[in-house]
C-alpha cells in the first residue's frame, strides 16, 4: 500500500474485519444447519464476505498478513482489489446458471450481484477517503459550516 494508515484507522479496519468475519461465521453455521433465517441465510454472506476479503487483500487490518505474491499484487490498489473481488464473486454467481450443482451450488440471484457491489463499494469509498467514518463527521453535518 502506498499510504500508511494511522493507528486509529488501522484499529477501525480491524474492528470491521472481526465484525464481518463473525457475521460470515454465523451465516455459514446457519446455512450448514439448514436453518432458514431470511436475510442471514439469503444475502448476508453475499453482502459481508466480499468486504471482509477486501480488507484481507488490501492488508488494512494487518499489513504483514499476506506472503502470497498474488494477494500482494491484487491488494496493491483499491481499484484492483475491488474490481477483482467483484468479478470473482460475480463469476461464482453466474456459474450457478450454467452449473447449478457445481462447486458454487445455488440458484442465480441478481440481488447477490447488488450485494457484492454494495459491500465492496462501501469499503472502496472508505479506503479511498471519499467516505468519512468518524464521530467528527456527525458534528460537522450538524454545524452551520457543514451545510
């Protein structure tokens, strides 16, 4: 990564990493137990797993995490990371049309593509600094200077 993250920013990415990972584990457990839990078994993994992978590939939570050269190359820029994850996720979803009993079993759902894009877009915008996530941003929005 070209720019160093502050300790505060790194802490926020670590919190996001663990929250997203916990959500993914819950959704995986529910799916493996064949529990029908609405959003959690239909779209939660589609919404939260790509952003978790984005954080891993970009090494936002732990800069020393990857020794695999392909992951280092993919994580070199926010654009490359987001685009490669979206394309990969979309290919797994589209494969369900042509190969429904393949390694990515399921039924094609276009809302899954929207979920992939939404989760990745949030991470990308935060990573690029175009979307501020801080307590100060709420105070600024309420002040006359913020309007």
